[in-house]
C-alpha cells in the first residue's frame, strides 16, 4: 500500500528545502519524503518496535542512493546531449563521399578513428573522469550563477 499527495512549502520551510536539496544533490520530492518519514517516526517513537531503527537506516540509504542515481542521470543526459550535437554537426558539415572514392574515404576515416581513440585514451581524462564533463560542469555553473544569485 502506498500514499501520495502534493505538498507546497513556502517561506522559510520552502527556502530550507530548496537550499538543502541543492546542497545534498537530491530532488525536493525525495527530501520532503525523508522529512515526512522522520516526522511520522518521531510521532510513533513512543510505540517503537525493534524494526524502527532498521527501517530508518533503509530509508536513509535509499535517499542517499537516489541522490547518486540522480547525479549519474545528469551525467548521462550531458553525454547524450554532447553525442547528439556531435552527430548533427558531423552530418551537416561532412559531404557524402563520391562513389568511386568511397573505399579510400572509408580507409582514411578508420585511420582517423583509431587516432581519435588513442588521443582520448592518452589525454581525454582527468583521473577517471572525462575532462569534457569537468569543463561542461564549469560552464553550466557559470550559466547558473546569475540565476542562483538573482
């Protein structure tokens, strides 16, 4: 059995949820659900059972995992957007090869692809993270700063 509903928090409560969700990198819905569960648990503590602590730990773990999943989803969305843009640019700017030159063009393309893979392996990463993602995150942060400060 489950229960759903809509919650609207304003004033200092809304501000707190906005700030904490941003700091913990979780959705506002997940954070509100966490607060609701803690409130219900506090109300039931007088009747507590041995399973209460176990349930609280599971709920806290699920909330933490949800934040991680949302972070991975954001990175996946970024990669998908980058790939989409790359494919569009490539298809717009590269002409179709002439049929009598197709074999030479394909051979050249495969050679360039091998060089590309080597360059990515040699210089495309900072630790285990792609440098491009770091640069995109910096650019997005610059773009969001006026929104967050304004």
